[in-house]
């Protein structure tokens, strides 16, 4: 089987997986959403039933209280007139009357035959002021409720609530078509029931039950529905999801075909292969303290070392890497290599700084912050040793986002340097808005610092600005002793350039650090010896 055909088959398999896997996830999400939404609707239905029942009971109790306040205690003509007013004014009440201590009707308005049958339990001296019960009369699944009010003279006022007042049917159609409702008074008295569905004989896993209890009366509403009722609302969405995933299969297969049969030169781009093969490596250029001669750290520069050993200068590939987005993978690779190559050196020298270059594209999202955390958080190089360099040569698209990212880096312990100051787009705006810690003076100003008064003035202004803003300052591209002397006069304390060392691989940088330390130790020994000799000579004299 040819490599192209094998790649195509793999692409089709991957396409099928990438398209069908989301379908399973989408179906699960839709089912979960439908069931959750249905359960919420069932709870709302239960709340509506309970609320309606509470309103009916409360209205009835209020009406009986008014009769009690009006001193209605008999069945005479005047009291019956008041009974009739209550029935006329309260739509939910269809009759009012009195019962004796045995709970039998003494009179009822509108007039109805008195059967002598008790509609309420026998009156107890310690019984509640308000009583609630059920009658046999019903309408559309709702029974007539009876509410009583104890007059404390052996009689009770009572009012019968019309069953039609409670026979409501709230809720969305997709639930109402399948559900069963049970509104109960206490644990046993069924006030209202609707719907023929029952959970008996069904798999409990396929039944949804929502129970709502009243906080005012011994009332509860239970809504029962099959899970299949919830799924009816998402059938159309499932069809659309299946169609969408089918379209994704075709798209992924088409992409697989294109990748399989595209030109060989495009499929194996030299640059992409170089990233995969680890051909981009870090070189380290020392940064020196020009007052003490100590090594402060280094700037990490990127180099392309081809398999044959030849080196490609950054000018030949950096613009392409940035424009194609390869720079992100390249930067990550470089940072990882620094932890492997110089991690031990930096663990032994906690004052050393490691400067890493970022370009404008790194500040379009927070991904680089996560890269810094993932690479350096548990390495031998601490966040406090990292300096992130932002170049002024290329404009930042979103200064507000860049400022937030820089603030987050600084909160981690990193410092931020503005590179190539005075040569690019940002100028003072970058210093004002980005919260920069260090200014790096570009080589173009250093080259003519001793010969050109304007360059000297510019550098002097940068030093003064850095002092006023509490920033560090580093001179780049230093190549002569005269430049070092002039920088010292202007107040610059740190510099890098060919005068000290060219960018070098890790092994040479580690050796350079050791030599600087040895030279400083030797100079200290010579100074002590000279001081001791001078002291001895003075003593002898």
C-alpha cells in the first residue's frame, strides 16, 4: 500500500472519529439539558398547583374570619344574607354554612338538602381554629375542599371550595401531554389528580418525579413524567446535530484527500521539519556589570543549526517564523532548552538573569503566560531570574491586553524589559502604559556615543528617564573600551556586546561564567596582596 493511500485511509478513519465523537457528546449534552429543563418545568408546575391551593385556602379562611368578626353564629335570615354575600363575592367559594359539634350541616347557602351526614370531624376542645377536609363531590379530577372556622361556641363556620377553582393545567405542552399530577392535603387526602401516567411498572431510571411542599399548609404537589417526554423537545436538534456531523465527515475527508495528494515539497516544508528536528537552539550573550565586572546573566538568542553544522543567521528566518506563526513553537522549544542547558548554573547563582525575547504576536493572547508557567515553574531557573524582552520595533496590537499580561508576568516574579528603545513604534507610550522594568538602549545609539553629541544626549536622557521611573537600564552592542568609559560617565551600569563576548552555546557560556568568577577572585587576591604589601612597607618605614 502506497504511503499516500495509507495516509488517506488514516485521514478517513480520523475524520470519522472526529465527526462522530462530537455527535455522542452533543447527544449527551442535549439529553442532559432536556431532562434538566423538564425537571425545572415540573417543579414550576408543582409550585403553581401549591400556590393556587394556598390562595384558595387563604381566601376562604379570610372570608370565614370576616363572618366571625360580624358575629355570625346562627342560621337566621340575617346571617344567611351574609353567607350569600360571601358566596357572591368569592368566586372560589360555592357554599357557606354552619355545622354543629358533630360536624353535621345545620344550614347551607345556597340552600341544599341537609343529609345529616358529617362533613367535618367531631369538634374537640383542643382542636385547631382552622380545619381543612375533603368532600366526595368532584369536577375534572378535583374534589371539593371544605374549610372550617371554630366559633368557640360548639359551632363552626364552613365554606366549600369549588373543585373547578383548583382544576388548573399549567406547564409546557411537552410535559402536560405525558405527566400525572397529584395534589394532596396531608399525607392521605387526594385533592386533585390529572393525567393517566403512573410510575408503577416502569423502570425507576426512566421516571422523573418532582415534589413541592407548601410552607403554609399541609399541602404537597407531585408531578410524575417519563424521561421520554423531555426528549421530545430536542428531536429536531438531534437531527440537525447528526446532519452537522455528517457534513464534518465530508469536510475532514476532503482535508485528508488534500493533505494526501498535495505536492511533496509542500508536505515536507524545510522549516517545519527544522522545528520538529530541534534545529533551532539557544545562544547566550552575557550581560555584564560594567562597574564591578561581575556577570549579571545573559540574553537568550535564537540560532538555526542545520544538520550539516552550518548556522543560519536570524535575519534569514525570523521574519518568516513570525509571519507564519512558527515563532510560538520555536520560542517554547528555546525556553525548554534553557532549563536543560543552564538550569544548574542558575540554581547555583540565584542573582543571574535570563532574558527571553518575545515578539508582538505573543501579546495577542495569554498562551505565552501559561508557557512560562509550564516551563519554568518547576525548573531550576526561578521566575525571579527571568526577564521577558518586548521589542519596540514591531507594534503591539492591543496595548491594554499587553499591559494586563505584563502585570500578570510581574506578579509571578518576572521582570519585563523594553528592547530596541528609540528605534520603533512605541516610544514613550510603551514606557507609560506597559509598566516596563528595564530599558535596553539600542546599538545604533551606542555606536556613535563618543563621537556624536546627539547620540550622547539621547542616551543621557534615557538614563535620566530610567532613574526617574525607577527602571533598570542596559546598553546593547558595546564593542570598545571608550564606549564602556562613556557609559559609566552617563550612569549606565550594565551592558552587553562583542566587547565582552559574542553569543555562544551553553557550554561556552557556562565556562565564561566560571572564568569571570575566577578572574574576579584573582583580582581580589591581587588587591589584598597589594594592600598587605603597602601596609608592610608603611610599617617598615
